[in-house]
C-alpha cells in the first residue's frame, strides 16, 4: 500500500528561536587520539571529536573533496573511530558505548537506514555497551563488553558469520562465539580474537584469507590452527596480520603484491612467520602493511604503486623496509593507497596517493612522507565578520552566525520565500500491483485524501480533508496530532463535517496550539476489521522571513547552551526539507558549516529537544557567484 507524505510548511515572521580494531579502555576512561586512513578519506579523533578530510558527499549525494581537516560537528564525547582501508562508511563509539554510523549504505552497513548514503552520523539502534567496532567493504562488526560479536550489512560471502549469505539491515549476534576481546573486518571476511589468544575467521576465502588451509569460504566462525597467544589482529582487504604476545608476527592470505611479506608472490592459506622483532602495533591496508616498532620506527611492505609504503621507489616491497624519515612515531594507519602516522610532537604525517585530498595537505609537492598538520593547528571555527544583527543572548541558549556579508539584497539574486508553502515530498509506503480495488472502502478512501491548509497571522491553522471516493462510513472520523511524527495524541478540538455527498465528504479541524517547531496531523478511522487506519500525514513547520546575511562558501556557527540541556541545531531549506540536525549537550560549541549547501535561502533553528520549543532562529542565503 502506498502512503504519500504531504509536507506542509508554515512560514511566520516570528523569531523565537575496517578493517581494523577499535578499543575502549575497560579499566579507565582516557582521552584517545586516533588516526585512520580509509578508502578515499582520512579521519582523526582528538579531544573526543572527529576531523575528516578526503572524499565526502553532501545531502544530495554530490561528491566533494575536503583537502583540510574538517570537524564532524554533530558528534562529541567520542571514544573510538573505525578503520577500513576498503570501507566507505564510518562507525564511531561514544563514551556511553553507543555506536554512530554514516557514509555509504549500499548493503545496509549503517543498519536499518533506508538511504544509500548518510551524510551525518546516526545512532544505531539495538547496540549498547559496545567497546570495539570494525568496518569491511560493505559490512560492519561490533563487540560488546560481554565478549559477544554483532554484525550487519553485506553478507554475500558469509562475512557476517550467521550461517547464511543473506544481507542483514538489522544488528544480529554471531552465534556460538564468546569471550572475544578484539575484532577486525576485511573486505569480505572477518576476524575475532578470544581471551585465550586464539583467532577465529569467517567469510570469503578464495585467496586463503581465512588462514584455514583450505579454499572454501565459511559462513560460521572457525578457529585458525597454528596461531597461539595472539595479542593483536589486523585484516587487510584479502590478507591479514597477527601479532603474538612474544612479539612474533604472522601473515597470511593474498600475496600478489608481496603483502604477506615473505619475499614471494604466492598466496598463503595458513599463517607464516615474518622475522621482524620488537613490534608494538600492526596495521593492514588494502594491498600494503605497516608495523610500528617499540623504538618509534615504521616498517612497511606490499604494494607501493602509489608510494603508500613510503620506504622505496619500487612498486613492490616483498619484505618489511624501514621508512627512514619517520622517527618517534606513536600511531599509524594503512589505507587503500595512502598511509598516515603521528609522532610524539603531535605532527600528522601523510604519504601515498593524494586523490580527493585524502593526505590533508594544502599543497602536495610529492607523494613522500611529509607533515600535513599538527594537532595544535586544528581549528573548530573560522573567524569572520560578526553579524550586525546579533541579538542579546537568551538565558536558555543562543545561535550566532559569523562570516556573513551584509550587502544590499539587490546585490544578490536572493531567492524569494513565500509566506506559506505546500509541497509533496516523498512516498513512505509503496503500493504493489494492487490498485486498491480489493480494499475496505474506508481504507481506500483514506488513501485518496485531498489535503489543504489555511493559516492566519495569529498562527491558528485550519486543516481540511476531502474524501474523493464514495464512502458511506463518513461518521466517527478523528484527528491526531504529533510534535515529532512518532508519538500521536487525539486532538481535543471537534472535527467538523462541512459537506457530505455521494462522492465527497469534507472535514475540517482548527488548531490554535502551534507553539512547536513542527506539528504533524493525520485523519483516522476504523476499517472493516475494526482496526485504526490513517490518512497521509500533514506536517506544518514554522518559518521566518528576515535574512541575517549572505555567504559564498561557508560560515561559522557559535552556540551557547548555559543550562547544558539537550538542544538541536537544525538547517532546513525554503521548502522545509530538514537538511541536517545535530543534537548535543555542550555548554558551548563552535564549528564551520555550509560547505554542502547550494545557492538559495536556508533557515537555522536552535531547538529545546525536551520541550520542542524554538530557542533561537536565523535565515541566511548562499550566493556562491
């Protein structure tokens, strides 16, 4: 059955308003610093916030390249971020051990999100007490504090470990796998390390990446024989690395590019020992690997076609070689065709392919290891011209915008905004081949409602429904209202029947309580089986007309929240589409925004999430030319 959601917007002049392991320390709370080289982007976790650079997408799936670290503004209190050399999606763990996801969602790797790409982080339901996460090419893995493993997303090769090969949008526990302390995800396979130091693998195995001594894939975890007392695991695209407690390193899997590191190009279906001593950390990329020694030196091997190994001019490096220029390194990450490292002074080194700005350098001279930036140089805001129309700060909170220009409107081709806008947005339920001919008359009529809106300056709105299908059961209809689109309550106002004929019944409802940012309405009735059925949903949004200023590419937002309540920062276009919404409880927060917006007018709201009241609001306009 198809349900068309009609979105109605009321504008008023009132201004009221991986591959790799992630780990949270179980013993004590820490302030982590983490760098991640992914498929076409890079990430940095610092001060419990995330900076991003490289290839990104805006709200309309248009690709954009961010060549400098840019703050992911709607996430704070973070503890870990995912790594994945072939992954185009990201997982992040907050201090409260919830998981947030964004990026590509072709296979459902973001868990139950319907779009193919999500530009901003969304919380994954059904996951709590998570201490580690890992991302593959199209699947995701999470480890709970109780030692159980949970997976979702792409499962063509059984990489979810559920005993079948069906994709899963919802999070599910991997059966018969317990006491796990670490996880890692390859392109199409998964690894897990248990408390006894044993390694388990499942998924694709055509190149020997499971280390089981056979070529067949498996949809359930199997223990890798020959590996004992392991302390770290890292899965590359189709190969793996394991580090034992005695410092010995083992590799296995695909070896066409020397990524196994045993001076051959033959695939290895069982783990082989690689003689490199005093190793502190291991990282596997798509076709190359990195090892950090206890003395702070970095060693790499595998494919070097884009100089991602950084240690030689050769295209293949079959045994580990040291990168001489890197000293006093504390952390590193191997991506698809680029690499990252951080030294003890807070310098972030990058090298390899700089496509899409993934090296984070303002100007790339070559592909050799070089300092891209220092942690102390990161800025959360861009200093600009303060708005001349800045108001006195509200005691509850305030929303200020910097970097706007204040030329006369005639200098710009500003888009006009109507007082009231009625728009059809999208389908939320699809009709099959059934043309409604076999449905109950009441339900059939409800799906063919003609919905209209009237409004006055005092904010009292009048909604009318018109049944355009013959229906003798026109009595006992009722109207429900919601302020969030989820929780519904029947309106106290009486529903009036204006007109009844053989083929038309018209209803009307008047609502004077419109003190919320959004108000949702629907018409209801009992169907032939005595179940409630509902009309399409009407949504009414408040708007403002006064323009604060103009910007060409970006602006800076500064929000004060003295009560530290849960508040939301929200941007909508002139048609009422919510382009972004970020919820936070920070006392103060500043960030750069506006990169992804197209030319046109936009409305910004600061909202009390508990009361749904508008704390502050702005209207701004983007003119890029």
